[in-house]
């Protein structure tokens, strides 16, 4: 019932954004995780598109949208759903924040391999993104903290190969250090 009430308010009200926010949380609480993802990511897009510096309140809202989306994603196919969403809607410059939020949620839940998988997926989809080296480094940290020595060794080799001085990453990011 709450979801229907928030949807009705959202259609034509000065409380549109607040209603959409409440609608997304209602969808999450009612098990409508895919609808909640769409709701949170639409709010995130609207808040961050073309936005310059965010106020503290806006940054807190953005973090809440990210958290809601990550919680919803974790209930369905996680990083696969996230990657599919951005394939359908187009990549966004803030997309890395959602990947990071989902990985952090998995770490809180002790889902070590899932967290590493989120970081790896982002790097696979955006190998030249400025965040790629730090996300790859987080994979190493996650595996080390989780005691996954074989996976850590494999990830180290991949990291060295991906970021050696002559690697394609540096040609695509000449100013990166």
C-alpha cells in the first residue's frame, strides 16, 4: 500500500523527489528489488547529472541512494544486474561509486569473492577509467585480508601485467601516475 501511495504522490507533487525516494525504499522493503534499483539509480542520475559541487545534504542523499541501490542489487544478481543496467542506460561518470558501494556492502557481509568480483567487473568494463588501478589494488587487499592466497597470487600477476610501464592503460591515461 505504501508503494502505491508514494507512486500516486510522485506523479504530480512538489514533493516529487521525496516521494520517489520513499517509493524506492518501499519497493525495496516489499521485495521489488529491480524496481528499487531503477528508482535509486534514477534519483542518483538526476542528482549527479551536471551537478557541480554537492552540498553536504546532497552528498548524504547521494550516499543513501548508493546504499539503497547496493542493498537492492545484493538481493538479485548483484554486479551482473549493475553492469546490465549501465549497458542499457549508458555509462555514467559516477558509476564507479556504485560499484565501490556494492563491493563495500559485500565486504561488510564477508562476501570476499563477490566484493573482488565487483571491482574486477568494473575494471573489465572500464579498463582505462582513472579508478581502474585503485580498484585492482583493492582486489589485492580484499584477497589478502580474506586469506585467499592463490587468488591473491593470480591477481598480483594480472595487476603487474595490466599496469607495467608499457601497458595500454598508460597510453590511455598519459597524465596518470
